[in-house]
C-alpha cells in the first residue's frame, strides 16, 4: 500500500470512521502478531490489538507516511502489552505454552526458535522481532524505542548469543 493511501485511510478513519475497516485490514497483523508474541495467548493478543486500534482511532497524531504509522503502532502496541503484563490480574499467569496460533510469517522451522525468543527478557524480544521479522534497521529500532543505536546492536548481539546457548543446551533445533 502506498504512503499516500495509508495517510488517506487514517484521515478517513479518524474523521468519519468509515475507512477504519480498510485501515484495520491493512495494519492489524503488525499489532496482533507482536501482541501474540509478547502476551503468549490469542485472547489477550486480540484484546490488546483492539485497544491499540481504539487508541489509533482517537489519536490526534497526523501520519504523513506508512513508516510513521507503523512506528506509532509498534510503540503503542509495546506499551499496551507492557501494561497488560504489569497488571495484577496477569501476575500469576503463564500461558506461553498455550499459544495456539503461529504468525503467518513463521515457517515450521522457526516455531521452535520463537519459543526460545519468548523466553528471553523483554529488552531482547522487541529488537529481535523488529529487526528480523518487521525488517527495521537498527537505527530505526533505536528511534522507535528511544534508545541509543549502539544499545540496540548490543541487545541484538546479546540476544543472538543467548539464543545460541539456549538452542545448544537443548540439543539444537531441527531444520524443518
């Protein structure tokens, strides 16, 4: 979808709500699959995605390009997921093993890797996701997360090292 098309969809959705369905169809995957990875279950991911799109409909931010919208969407999604994970209701839950649905972009051989990524600390999950699955450059991730570019590179390197050790400790991951 062209940047101008996204900007028109957002403006239409914010003004009269008629274009919201098209905007949702174009952008829901980015929020939903991130929520699914962070929260670990389909129901919470659906709720969080809905919250993100309610925030999108009510924001006063004007999006000039698809990249701006995606950056805003990822930042808000990250914050919504963090709030859910910090809530007292969620404190005693551990549903990572019950994730029923795998993102459309994951091949069979990547499912085992995702289970290891989910076990990493939060500061490693988002850079891994944004870099390897959303295709952001480290400079862009640093801007999104409001942190230093070198910090993102260090976190990616550390996450890869941790994943390597986790995979090696479990006898490796079979290639599909």
